[in-house]
């Protein structure tokens, strides 16, 4: 049975200690605006997407890096279509076994697109590949070819990274970020930014530099996202003043992430997004497991609860904002 292979003894997830995790029923369709499918250790991409559908995810945007993930554009596009078709097949087989995706209360399942039809990708060179992007014309060619595909809905992830794993100076990364911003503006596509500061609570060099670049180059008309935001309100504020969206991931659920949750409370509703950045940073109570797009359900639930408890908006309003903001960002029809 397909359900037995996709579920863990009848449930989507168990904690590391084997305790079943009850997935919250979403109050609106769920969107994972940034979930990698090319980096899983064991999980097959089509299985991950089908499991996300069961959790109520109806939109997934997959970042792909033409410097590292795409040796050949035709091969990648064929693979991506295989993932979509494989997901659709699994969902059909699950339906025959009586297993259906979670649907928001009062919403007809037939009125929502299946996740296999709402699977898109973004293309951009991660900051670690900034030097190669500027020196190797073939990477730019692959990027442009990916952006030409109708399933591509944005430019990203790209940006600046001065964290402990970065081998390039900030100065080496700036030209690539500038060029990506210009491409997004020229193509009228949204951009997803990877901005990581160095270690230390007062270290904001990458965000400071990114802010300066955005002011110099201007934001793409379709929007700009601070992907996987893990800082506080003070860092976020000038970006939202420019109109940037802010995407919160699993880190916003961690016990010591009060600063991130404070930013989530202050983020304007129309700029709020949710993501997994799978396979990284699984949310509580699955922290430590390999993250997958289905887990956006837990992060969205946490954001909705935190904002409702602070009397900022009802849980339903937050869920609906996360969904409609994602559709608007990627230029997809509102449903």
C-alpha cells in the first residue's frame, strides 16, 4: 500500500522518541515559499511533495542553483516534471486508499489546486557561488535558461553570506547580488534573498550591505523576500519599510527564538510568508529531523498562534495572509 510507505505507522511524523505528532488542520491552504528538493539524504522528492500535500500544502516553490544543482538545464527540467508526475501518481493512489490531503474547514477540496499542479521553482546562485557566477558565463546561461521556463516564478536564492561557512568576502559577493537584482527587475520576477550575518548579536554586516544595495538598485516590482529570516525586529524594520516580504521558517518555533517571534509579530500582515528551507531547520517538535515541506504546517500554526495570542490578528487571518501573500508574490491566481 502506498499509504504505508508514505506514513509512519499511520501518521506523517513522529518525534525522535517515537511519539506521534498531530498535524494541525490548516485554516487556509498552506504555501511553502522556499523548500529544497535536491538536498535530501534519503527521502525521494516526489514522496516529500506527496507528504506535504497530505499536510495541507497546496503550493511549493523550489529553489534551484544553476551553479551547483543544474549540470544541464534540459535534464533538470525533465527531472522536475518527473517529480510533478510522480507526486500526482502518488496522490491518486492515496485517494484510492482513502487517504486525502488535509483541507481547511469549510473549504471544498475540489476548489483547491492539487499540489502537483502548484509545484514551481526559482533559480538563482547562492552567495557561496558568487565568484563562479561572475567568472563563468555558462552559469549565467543556465540561469537565464531556467528563468525562461514557465514553471519558474522567481529569482533566488541569492544574496550575501558572511557566516561561518562562507569562503568569500562580502566584497566578492556584492557584484553577484547586484546582478541578480537587475535580472529580477528586467524579467519582472520576485527575488528571494539569502542574507546571513556573521556570529555575534551585534554583527549585521550582511544585512546592512544588502539594505544599501536594495536602496541603490531598487526592489523588483513583483517583490523581494528575506528568505529564512532569523533576526529580530530591529534588523527587519528597514527592509519592511522598503516593502520586502519576510519569510519565517522552523527557527521561529525554537524555544530561544524570542527575537525571531518578535519580528513575526511586527511584520505587516501583507508582507508575511512561511517556508521550510527543507531539508534544514525542522520546526519544533521535530527539531533535529531532516526537514521537509510538510513541516511548513507546524511553522504556520506557530505563527498563527503567536500572532493571535498577541492580539495582532486571528489565527485564520494569519493563515489566509500566508496563503494569499504567496500567490500574489509568485503571480498566481487567487483561490
